[in-house]
C-alpha cells in the first residue's frame, strides 16, 4: 500500500519500491528530522492482519513489542478502506498513539470513491491524512499529523471465540462496515479505465498468453540482443580489448619493467542494432591493432631474480589470469551491461503490476511442481539475482514452499549475469540444441521440485494472492531501483571476481592447475566429453557460476573455438545447474539453516555433472 | 505410518501453526523420542497424540466432506458460478482456520457481494476494490448466493 514510498518521502532514504505486496521483507530504519527534533523511523513489512501466522506478521508484531513508546503510522490503501479499518481496529486495541495515512487517493478518485476524512478522524479519534505518496503529495501533512498522534478514542471490543482469529476479524469487519457507511461513497465510472482492461488481458487464458509471449520476446530482444549482444560487444571489444587493456598493459610495463615484447593483434568489431539473433543494422565498425596479454621473452637474455618478481606482478595484473585483463573486464564489460539491461526491464515489469498476474497465469503449472503460484515472484526475481530472490522466499507461507523454491532457485534458475552469457552461447548452437537446453532445464525444475515437495511432505501455501492494479511505471523509480541494485551487485561481484582470478592465477603459477586438470580429466574429458582446459571454468564456477559461464563463452567464441556445438550444449547444461555463487550459499544458510545449505550443495554439484554427462552421452547416441 | 496433520492447534493460545514451524532446541537430547510439540507463539509445550489427532481429524473430515445443509436453498459453491457473475457470500467452509482468516482479512465476510471475474487459468474474484487470485480448491469452499 506504499509504506516504503511514504518512508522514502519522510526520510529521503533510497528503498526498493515495487508494485506488488511483499516487496519489503527486511526492516529498514532511518533517522530523520521531524517537527524540530530527530526521530527514528522504521519501515515494516506489510500486514493485513496482526494475528496472522505469516513471517511478515511475526516481524511486525516483534517490532511493535520492541518499541513500546513508538508512534504508529498506519499506511492504508484508500481504495480498500474496509480492510484498512480492520487493521486500525486491531491496532486500536494496543492503545498507542497513531496516525492513519490514506494513501493512493488518486486511484480512489479515479474509481469514483470519496472519503470524508474529517468525519473518519472524529469517529476513530486519531489524525487521518490523505496522500498520494508516489507524487510525494501529503508528506508535510504526515509530519504535522505525527505531532497530533494519540491513542484511538474508539470503544470497540470484538466479541467471538477468542481462539478463532477469523471470528474476531469478522466482528471487526462488521464494525469497519458501519464506519464505512458513514464516511465512504462510491460512484463507479461507466467505462473502466484502460489500465484496468489491460490488467484483465494480462490474466486472460488466451490474451494473457499473447501478452506473455510479447513480453518474453521484448525481454529477449532487450537483454539478450541489445544488452548481451551489442552493449557487451561495445564494452568488451571496442573499449576493453581495443583501448583499455592495451593502455593498462603499457602502464604496467612502464611501472614494472622487464624485457619482453607483447604480441599485437588486429581486432575488429561491428556494433549493430539487433533485429533478430542473426541480423542487425550495422551502426559502427572499427578495426584496430592492439597488444594482448600474450608476450615473448628474449631467449638470449635470461631474467634476473628481480626481473622474475616484476614479471610475477605483471602477470598478476595484466596476464592471462590478470586482475585487470580478466576479472575487471569480465565484471565490467560482460556482466555489467547484461545485468543493467535486465534490472531496467525488471524494474518496469515490477512497477507495472504484471508479475502477480503472471502468477495467475502459471499457478497451475507451479502446482504440478508442488508449489503455489505465489512462488512466481521469487522465481522471476531469481532471473535477476538468485541471492536477492532467496531472501524474497519469505513471502511464501509454508516452510515446504520456501525450501523447494530456494532449492530450485539455486539449481535451475539462471541469474541475469549468467542468463545473458548463456543467451550469447545459445547463439553459437542450433535452434534445436537451444530448445533442448530450455526443455531440459524446465524438466529438471519440474522433476526436482515435484520430488522434493513429495519427500518433504507438508502442504503447499494456499494460493490467495492480491492483484494490484496495473500502473504506469515511473522512470525515476525504475532508475533509482536499477542503480541501487547495480551498486549492490557490483559491490558483491567485483571482489569475488578478483578473488577468483587471483586463485586461478596462483594455481596456474604453482602448477596446480595442471594437477587439478589431471585429476578432473576423467570427469570433464571422460564423463562430460569436454576439453580438459574447461576444468578452469567449473573450478571458478564453484565461486560464481556466471564467472564460469563467461569463461565457457570465451572458449566457445572466436575464429577457432575450443568447443564444438555439442560440447557447448553440454557445458551450458552443466554450468546452468551449478549453485549460483558463494553469496547465495551464505544466504541459504542464513534463511534455511546451515544444514539445509550444506545438503543443497551436496546435492546440486554432483547432480549438475550427472545431468551434463547424460546430455553428452545421450546426445552422442542420438547423434545431435 | 501414522498420518499426521500438517497443522496443529495450540490449546493455550489457540493459534494454528505448521508442524515444521514447531522446531525445538537443536541440542535437545531427546529430540527424536520426544512426543511433545511447542507452540511458536506462546512456547507452550503440549503432547501431540498422533493417533487421536488422526482419528479426530478423520471424523472432522468426514463431517466436512458431506456438504453442510445449506442455510439457503440457493447456496452454491463459488466454482459453479460463471465468469462475470455477482454473488453474495454466505459462508466459508471446508477450510482450515488460517485459510478462512486469510480470506476474511481480505474482506470476505458473510453478506459481502463478490464478483467472479474469471475462472481460468486461476479463479479471480473482486471484493470491493480488491482483486484476489484463488485456486479452484479454495473457490470450492466459498459458498455464495447468486444476486
């Protein structure tokens, strides 16, 4: 109902805001100036009912208990005043100073509703404020009202069986209905607004599928072709390979001199406006000679010990496994454009209110997996970042749903970074092979979901989902959200990429990489049928699977690729089923306990190799 | 194998909770042999007699499986309405207390007028200005009267 927007308006702090219930899963707090003094403001998850069994209601109850002196600010959806008054009556029983904020007044007016605020305020005995928080209207009125906050002057004790929450809530709703009759009028407009009709189409059995197909095509075009294609090309080839890497190599050579000559490569690229995966309108073509990471030493003059040290540092920074030439360029040139485009699209989808409608569309499919349609939200969010999504599984009501969703996220839902790389790899294989990949991953999701749900027992969450109205996404909010997610993402991946590269570099220098390759040879070369060099990809894939995927992409592109199409498919399947990243593992441990996290790890990695190997052997038998 | 209900009722505070939500201390030495459960809300521990619960539940279920004598002759389950029809809610039956409460706080109380917006791929109803997506299974437990 817009608590987070009100919170942002009052404190100026950036918070993630989306158009569906359950965006806020963690409590945010911020200090702010208020009526001359300073105050601390807490943003809680949303509740319809304080007595509910859900995680959100529990968190909110705890906050209420921890801060006995706090003023309560109830943010309500003005359209749904009756439901809001139910919560007001529950809060009134606490006898604490409070203010009722009626938010989304614009939507109420558009639907022909009117609320007599003064009368409502008199009946409840607390200040009532009207706001349109997304337009930052009414924020000052909230500030003034907080000073006038007082305990509700309403005599109401719900009758009914004390052990039956719903009976008391029915009594409260009856009282809310009486208040409503005195203060609320509704004259619905004859023609429903366009946004409402669009909302219906999005969940219609036929039109809904059409909307979904159009959206998928649009997302694929924007993220897969513009982001992972043109933008990555621009940043990786034109910026990094042609300009920044040579610059960095020269710079390092100047600081750490030892006699060597870098090889010069001719690098050409064409940036185009993509139309289909294979066609596009060329916009800009360039060819440049640039120096690469490979270099030659003078065989006549062996290096002194000091020069060897310089060479070691040189290779650490700009060598084959160099921090700048590998970690930074992978993170900034390949992953960054992909996640940026994805987060932009995702922000627009979130704000439009489409995602709950998607739940309606796929609820039955999810039922087959033993999940409820509500699990769509974490799953789709997982396409952005699995770690964030693991946290959002809290919106699910039963432990079984949370567990199965967490497992499926870790196993089979590729995050945006990896998805972009996989889409780029997909362009290297035939359409049939790409279909095999998609179908296989979906089949794995269904099979594993169904089995875990069976083994774990318990019940799936009830599918009772509130559908917010379709709204026009606001550019400002989408951008803010994209930036704060990118900030979080970069803070998290850059150190891990650098660490991963450093480990690879050290293993390479100590000769351990060859030892590991020899140990892993039966697994990678024998079972998966991949070149032994790709063991590196799986090795760093343990840390971040998208990093491993980038490595595989590197191996499958270029004039003389290391992998043939069949091997690309095998590698894609295996790396998709890897655990997303170390951060995700920690998040699972935090949310579900260490034991569960370990069990999941122990299942996921061997499972990924088993499935990958099966694809290899079956594929060879069938002759793909 | 003894059939165990997924939801338990705390006799102390009346809250309904999931069995999986009632984990006790991990270090407890008698964990596997222990026959008591602990309420996550009030920490009251009570013995859970699986057999009697099953028995009670079976009885309960049988009583629920037979449609209740409709208090109104026109009472039908929501899933027999067609899309676009308006109906007055009579009662929520055949459901656990928590499900009933979830529906109640969304404004579904006896006497409320609801509109069935669509039946497929999922049921969508409209209560006041709230649109709710539901499973067929839940819609079957909502008894209404056409208006």
